[in-house]
C-alpha cells in the first residue's frame, strides 16, 4: 500500500480535487496507529472484521500519532483511543455490545478496516473531497489481501461502498440500494465466511431497526 499512487491525483467529473494522502509511506504512522480506532497488528486473529468506508481526514490521524510518539506505550495508545468520541464510534460500540448480550465486552479483539485505505485531505469527514466509487475500486486488492490474512468468520460492512467492494472482489450481485440489499440479502454466505451488510451507524435509521441488523451476527460468532 505504501507504493500505491492510484488516488494521489484523483479528480471527480467536475474537476474537484479528490486526491487522497497515502499514510503508508510513513511506516511509523501506519504500523503503529493506522487509524483513530484500531491497531491492525494486534488483531489478525479476529473472528469479526468490520469494514467501514474510509479513515477520514489525515490531520486527525497525524494528530493522534504525534500524541502517541510523545509517549510510546500501549496504555497511552488506549487512552488516546478512548478520547475519540465520535458519534460513529459511540453508536457502533453500543450496537455491537448490546446485541452481543455479553459475548464481547469491547471492540478490542475486532479487526477494523476500511474499503478506502488512504486518508482525506482537509478536515472534513463528509462532502465532495473524495471520489468514493473510484477510490473504493482502486483499493479493493488491499482489502482482499487483509481478508486473506485475517480469515474472519464474519465480515460486517458499514454502508454501501464497503459492500460494493466485496461484491466486486468475490463476484456476487447486490441490489441497487443498501436498503434493498439488507432487506433481501441480510446474510451473504461465501465459502469461508459470511457477510452481514449493515447501515452506517449514524445513518438516519431507527435505532431498533439498526439493532436488528446486529442481532444477526452472534449466531455465527
């Protein structure tokens, strides 16, 4: 991934700069703190893999990494992760823990990654500073490689584009919308794992409906 430049000069059809920042050129940053959520290298035996859309702004990742470098210890890293209080993280954690009914007590053993591995420019998590479709397909070989390494039993996709990436990698069809896919294909069985498509945790979906999706996870755990 450190040598990839597919999204380094990416523009959308209106000429808007959608180029991304390859964080893997900096081995210290990407190996120690690949995101504000997870350390990859301690989770390669996970039963569950969660695939989100993208890591968000590079500035946030860089800021966290600088704090980590000031005091390189696992305890400090855990404290920094706890400081990250985004609604996405809070809701995802809540849905996972509540639906598990005690099977897990935190997300520490779950492998978290994204369909798009590089980071956004600027400071915005949403907006037109990213070409989701192009970057998703540019990155699919790296996502596939992670799946082969981790070999999870269950893959959870948050939103449409992570599911789109998997449908392209493993050659199965999905519906035109995430809602139709979830309603008609709540469980997608592949040879060595299952895929459970989920709404994004902060999508405008009733909490009860969201939680129903997560309840499906645990009979396969």
